[in-house]
C-alpha cells in the first residue's frame, strides 16, 4: 500500500506563489517505482491533470494551463514530491491532490489510472 499526504495549500493573491508537498509512505512506494501526479478539482468541475513526474525524475509533463508556471520535482530519499506554483491565477483555485501509479514512467494523464490518492489540500487565489 501507499499513503500520500499533501500539505502547503493556502490563500494567496493572484501573481503569488505556493509550494505544495506530497509525502509518501508505505512498503509499496519504497520497493517499487511509482510515477506521481498532481491533479486538481474546482467546485462543480471534473478532476483535472496538472503535472506528473517519473520515478527517476527525468520525465516531467505538465498541463498546458500550468506550463512555465508550475514545476514538479521529487526527492526519493525523502519520499517527497513537490509542486512549485508561481504566478498563480484565480483559475488555479482548487483542491489539489497528489496521486501515484505503480509504474516507473507512466505516460497517462487520466486520473482513473492512478491507484493511490492523498486527501487533498485547498489552494485559494484571490484576485
């Protein structure tokens, strides 16, 4: 099993920055490679893909809406995945979730393909 816990959400003004953290634990995450993704869900909208990073960190992919503003990174020794969010916009406001799939370099963006999820952290952007 894999447990994921997000933190770092909060209230920020448009144009500001936040850094989200996803702390992973569990034997499966230790012994098997996992791709980790960030997703978000705004009220009344479907959960949407934000970014993902492969096990090695060499492969990173972003949604067009956040490209050049968000950066995903990971530290496997600390079992941590980060999402640095810069130049935040009101449309970035959502609950952000990290998720994991047991593949070293998973190339999909469909949230239904991810096996493990955190509880989410709220990001609020004021205009």
